[in-house]
C-alpha cells in the first residue's frame, strides 16, 4: 500500500492505495466523489474524464499513485462557490445537452478543457474535441449546442442533425 496525497477540487485529499488502484476508483471509492463515472474501463467512452493539473484525462487509465501531488478537478468541483450550476452545467440544462446523464460529467469536463483553451470554438472544433467522449442517447446535437451556448455564442446557427 502507498499513501497518495493530492488536491481534489481545491481540498487536500489523502488515502492508502494499492499500486494498481486507478484514479477513478480512488475518487469514487475512497473520496466518495461518485460523479466521475466508470463506463468502459478501456478509455473509449470518456465518462471518467477529470482534470489533472489542468488537463482533461480519462481517470480509468491513470493510476492513483501517478496523481500523487497533483491537482485533480472532478465534476463535483465545477459548481459555483454558492453551489449553483456553473456556466457550462447551466448551458447543458438549458439546451437539453443531457438525457440519461451518464456521460454528462465527462462531457462537461471535456467542454471545460476546450473552453479554457479556446473560448469561442466552432461547431467543428467542439465535435472534434468531443471525439473521445461517447453519448448513447443524445446524438450530440444538443451537447454541441450547450457548449456553444456556454461560450456565449449564438446557437441558432447550429444545423439540426
């Protein structure tokens, strides 16, 4: 067993992990941050996307011990300080960017990374960025619309699929 310490959503977090413990399992099972979902265990779906040192990663492919000393942000840390939805989360709600909600945490985390790098992405840039995140319900149209709305852009120009 190894002790890991990291900053998760702005707070110090420590725990004992086996060398094979994945970051997603540490977050869910040790820290009770269950918003990060386990979908495929093969890094195909993106439901487990979190930010490690500001970069979106699939937490099912990273060992918790590799995040020792890192800053980790999860979906639970995305809300505003008063607990209200942040801009991206609110846009997903307003523009129906979710259905069953299983992929939503990963989509929001991927969108947050994109908007940090590119505050006004095009529809094509959004779709390209989401390539590693799978949604089985929405067909992506409203997810793209939500991210565009979160960037402050007019969503009426997005072509219906």
